[in-house]
C-alpha cells in the first residue's frame, strides 16, 4: 500500500543543505536565561535549523513540572529575535496552536501522547487549517503504525503540506538499554508506505540517557532519516524534566562533528556492481529460508494431526524451552545475536502453535 500525501520540503535553514534538518534545544523552557544561553551556544555551531523547547509538558501524574505556558512562547520569540534561530514547540490543544501561531513559532510538533488520540489530532488539524507552518508528528506511544499514519493524514487533509514524522521509539514492557524501543522496522515501513514523507529521529527519547544519544543519532542517519531532534540544555543537571537524556551544547557540538553522513549508493560502477552481487546473494538465501520455513510449517501440520489423533495438548512447554535454549546456543556460536534468535523463533513457534491448534479444532488441515 502506498499513501499519497501532498508534501512540500521543510525549510532546513542550514548553509550546508546536505546536512539533515537539525532541531535542538531544551526539553522544557525553564527560564529566560536558560533559553537564551542555550540558544546562543547552539547558534555558534551554524548547524541548528530550529531551536526547540517544550512550553506545555504532558506529565503522567499531577504535581510534576508541566511547563511554564505562554511565557515560554515569549522566551522563544526573544530567542528568535536575539539569535535569528527559527523556533519550535509542541502543541496538544487548539489553545496551544492559537498561542503558538500568535507568537510566531515556526515549527510545531504533535507529541506521542497526543498522536495516539484521533480526536485530539483532528482538533489540532482544524485549528491549523489555512496556516502555512511546518508540523511534525511523533509516533504514538504504542507501536501502532496506522494511528501514526492517520494523524499525518488528518493534518495533510487540513492543508498542512510542510509535514514530517518524528520517530521517537515506542513504550513496551521488555527491558532494553533504551528508554523507548527504537523498532526501526516501523519507521522503515512508514517510509515505504509514504515515500515522499520526511522522517526525523528523536534520539533523546529513544536513548533515555545522554551517553546513548550519539549512537541512536548515527543509526538514524545510517538509514537515511531526514533530520534529528535532540534535547540540549545549558545545564542538564538542574533540568526540570528529562535531565538524564539532555546533552550540553558542547556535547551536542561534538556529536554533530562526529556524525558520519553516508552516501545513498556507491558512486563508482565497480562498487555498485559489487553491492548488487551481495544483494543477489541475500535474495538467493532468503528464497532458501522461505522454502525451509514452508517445510517446517508442513511438519507442524503433521504434528497437529498427530496431537489431535492422540488427544495431546498443542503446547509442550519443556520441548519449547529446550528448543529455544539450543537455538540460541547455536546462533551465538555462529555469531548471531541470541536476542534476535529468541525473537525469530518465538514468531516461528507462535505460527506453528496456531497451525496445530487450528487443526486440532477442525479449522485447518
């Protein structure tokens, strides 16, 4: 499925247009001094497209710092006047939209807690109808691609064409090194469905800690994302929200200097031929993997019939635990990540159990 959105480029505002869009600034606007000092340090880099700051902060529980509100927009206005940087903030209600437009904010984004609610997104889209402003949409908190696409469609149908998505990772129950699981495959699928839609990465919210932000940022550039939104605070140690994941301006400067911009494809014919050869090898191996999976599922059907005829349960837990332990050991010996092996065989096993239970209940053959 391809989705035909009407998209016009988001202004980059960078002298070197080869660099992706760079959005940087504190998680929250906390004081006039904090805003101006951070912005002035970022301005010296000449690598920042937009200065961002959260003015309204959606918090899980009441009593936490929920942002400074309208005065923060005045500080953004001051930053723009003093440094020339274009500005960005999050909006979650029609009132937020009206105030942000009133104070001349250049770029708005819809947060992960808002994009999950179609009613809220539609209200924002209606409030923005007729305006010519850049709007970014963060992925919903949960990994629901259709919700993400729906939010983008609502804004596009309201006439917003300077539109992009923000990949900020997804919440989950599994413990990972990251605050929000990247699930890069979902962002890649979005780009396949909407090829002309820019996708910007928010490595701060994926990482959750400052040390991991450069790693995530490089990964985003390696898969050709259109930009980065990074939280940068002049003194993260005293930040009122998300202190652990914010970089100092100097750390941000160093990260940008260290990031590697890669070519989309090899420039020399000889290199292109070599790459195509590798890709043909991958295609051939994938064909073999699919053939073997088909054979495996045929055996699962035979097992389902055997269990049905002998009144056996579909799930044999001891057998499954032995299987996954053995596969992980073998995969590790072959240089394959054991966690990948576990996830892969969990999917294969789930499909095998589905086939067996359908047969045992007279649904499948």
